[in-house]
């Protein structure tokens, strides 16, 4: 059985702790967070602490903290014979400040603390300095999930910025759509079937093949009508996205 300890009290740390606490292949020996109130709910399933100096011995230490804190946190872990990994999508493996073993255990998903996630559907992007540690991380991932990828630091940085486009930026587009709906007393839920259809479509087609709309058709009359309905900030975004679609997409 693999013994692990998790350092962090945020969304990723919470979901990982809950998942690992329920598997028979991994022993969650401890969770550590600077604000111990964040992990109080875990005290019935494992040991908790707010001091890195009191970390128990584990085979793997999973650092799930802010990107800027990864280096300093890893430098305080004294168990040098253990594998130390971080969960960041944009930070290189070498940012872990240890002379010992290091790796990355990155989950490509957007986590909210109070929303359950299906780990079977989450990609695990793994990296380690040697094959044996990579296999150890794969065993960890397979204990709670199914989609395993070996991704190096440069690939992971590119993947992370791609994820910002398809998730964070897309969600902001939802927010703009919701603002327009709210302003004109239209329920945002009217758009939700369209959102679902678009997401489902790109599991069968490439995003380029799935692209539709006035920019794709070069429908200038509709584009101008839309711009007249928007405020200055929305117009700027609309024009930029329209231009990008027209420059990169194939015309009908």
C-alpha cells in the first residue's frame, strides 16, 4: 500500500484527499494546511496538521498549493527519500526544491470545493525524473482514475494555456452571455442546451469543423446588427473573436 500525504487545503487538495481516503490501494496518512480550519472535515478519515515540520513519513508527498508557494513548501519537507510532487499545470517539475525524487501529479480539470467530480473522467498528467517514480505515480492515479497521460513540463505548460482558452475564457463568454440575458430579462437557461450541444459536438468533430455562426459565414449584416446591440467592451471582444474566426477558419 502506498502511503501519501497531501499538503494544501484548497479545492484540488480537498478533492484528492476525499478520493484517496476511499481507495484500498492508497493510505492517506496525513493532510497538512496552513489554515487548519480548511481541513477540519478530514480529521475523521486521516491525521491533520498545520505544520510541515510535523509531517508524517510517506512514500509520496503531494503539494497542492499556489504556484508561487511550491518551491518554499517543498524545501521544508525533510523526508528526502520520498517522492515529492506538485499538482500545478504551469510550473516546471524542477521548481520543487529538493535534492531527492520529484515529479508532477497534474489533474486537468476545474475544481470547485463543494461540487463533486468524477475522477474517471479527469485526465491525470504525470511526470517524474525516472521510470520507477513515473510508474509509482501511475499506480496512484489508477487507484482513483482511468485517464493517464505522461506529459513533460514543456508540454504541460502548453496544455495549461490551452486549458485557459477552452475553460476560463469560455466561462467568461458564458458570463457575458448571462449579462446580456439578465439585462433584457431573458433566462440564461435558454442558452444551456446550446452550450451542451457545442461541448458534445467537439467530441465527434474537430473544433474547426464544428465552427458555425455569422463570423464563419462572413455574414456582415448580422455582425453589424450584433455590434449595435453591445456596449463598448463587448464590441471589442466580439470584433476580436470574429476576426480570429475569419482568419483561422475555413470559409463556407
